[in-house]
C-alpha cells in the first residue's frame, strides 16, 4: 500500500505510518497561465494507492486530486482510494430556487468516477441521509464526536455543551454524553451568509458552568461569533469554541476571538493553528476496512 498526500496536506502523511504503508507525495506544478500538472514519484504498479487530501478551497484543490487519481491508474495502481477529511459542496443538496443545480450530487459523481472508495470525517449532511445517497462507490464517514467529547471531559471544568441551532441537537447530545455534561441548543435565524441572529434558551439552571460551543464547520464564523456575543451579553464567561472543520474564511478565527472566545479548538481535517484533535487514527481504521472489501480495479471512466 502507498499513501500519497496532496500539497498542503502534509499533516495527513502520518496515516501511512498508522497503516504500515509507504508514504509519498503528489507534486503539483502550476504553469503561468494557471494550468496544473501532477507528478507521482513512487512506483505504483500493482499497489493499492491511497490519496490523502482535504478539499477545503475545492475550486483550487479538486482538479489536481482528479489528475492524481488518473495518473495513479496510468502508472498501474491496483486500486485508488481517497481520504478526504473535509468534503465540500454538500450544503447545496437540493434546488432551492428555480434553475439552481444540485452541486452535492454533481460533486459526488466526480469523486465516484475518480476513486474506488472515499473516506471522510463528519460530512455536512442535512437533507442527504447518507453518503451512499449521492456516491456510487463505497463512501464511509468517520465521526469525531468521541475525540471532542474526551477533550471536553478532560480539559474543561464543569462544561455546558451548546449547539448553534436545532439541526445540531443529535450531534450535540452525542458529544455531551461522551463528555458527561449537560447540553442545550440555541435558536438561529439567518438573513445571509454573514447575517445571523442567535437567541439563547433559558440556561439559568446551568449557572456556574463553562460554556462550550460546538459545530461541525466554521466557515464565515458568523454563527459562532453571534453565539459568543449572545453569551457574553447574558453574563456568561468567555466560551470555548470547538469545531471539526476549520475553514475560517476571511479571518473568521480572528473574528471569534474578537467576539470574546476563550479558545478555539478544531480537528486536523483542515490544517490550521487551532488543530488540537487528531483524526488520523480514525481515518487509518476506515482505510483498513475499505481495503479489506475493496472492489476490483477499474479504469477511470
């Protein structure tokens, strides 16, 4: 087995060690006109290849990944799997307005043509019940809740777990159970990508506890920042913010600290200075399961 990490994903190279595999990298060259060329150094003939690359900023990272998958097949790889800790383009899971495309379905189709299987972490699913509804190859999601629950249990004294909206109820409840802490969810209304209003529930019975805000993705940071301000205005101590995917578009991490966050902690699905929770062991376990049941090698369609 050979694990090849994509540029910017050096933090995922340790998956090879976890799997007892050879590690290598995909070299990407960008020409002056913006076109990209990939090169793979290790010999791949007859090898199971695992491409490790998170797809944050997908319009820049997807094409090299697809080229790398095709190159691996041309070089004789027995199979090509994809470890993408963060999967983008899942929020547009239906046509909300006349004429809109369903990018979640289109994106999954692209990856399904490139890889024999896909492994990710906590995909942002709402109306899609499971990855199998949009992928045509085996697609497995591993869950970071045990890591987050253990971190809260050991690092935060008397925590109160808070979710940003009603859709987070099941996820927040799972983390709270693992952290052995009470939980509640906030009410959210959104008028735009960065215009969010958050309302606190009645939290009086939890007075004296440390609020811990948890979410799966911090992108613009608008929701988390609004929740922080609401808590601080209500007299609560500065909250700790936990998230799986640290996208932090447009300086969102600084916005959270400016809003009054005590700390910001994320998983290393996307490389960022806030990474404190390591998902590589979860990913390595999923890769092992996938290779045990991998489909027969196929050509890129």
